């Protein structure tokens, strides 16, 4: 299951009703385990880098939207204060 269906130890343990530690122990004895683990770690690292790039882009967009919202709010407050301070409003 680990090599054919690309399941991890926890999924295999749930499916077979045994502990993940036992699955890991059995897998470590398999000759292809080290190769498969290296391949999976490389794939995981590539996915991590892609997520990191997208998160950076999203973070800058979110910060820009927040700054725009704060700026617009300050403009509204300034407009509101100017109306309240005008002589027309007081009379």
C-alpha cells in the first residue's frame, strides 16, 4: 500500500487496524523504503516551496487591501470631521 497506493503509515495503520509504529517498523525493513522516502521528501519540499511563493503573493495582496481600506476610512473620517466643523453644520 505504501509503494503502490502512496499511502502513509497512519493511513495504512487505520486500514489494517494496527499501530503506525508497527507499520513504520515493517516498512524500514523493505529494500525500496529509502528510495521512496527520498522521492516523497523531494516532492513534499517542492510543494512547500510552491505554497511559500503563493503565500507571499497573497500576503502582499492582503496587506495592500488592508492599507487601502484604512486609507479610505481615514478619508471618510476627514470628510466627516470637515462637515461637522463647518459653519453651515453648526447653524
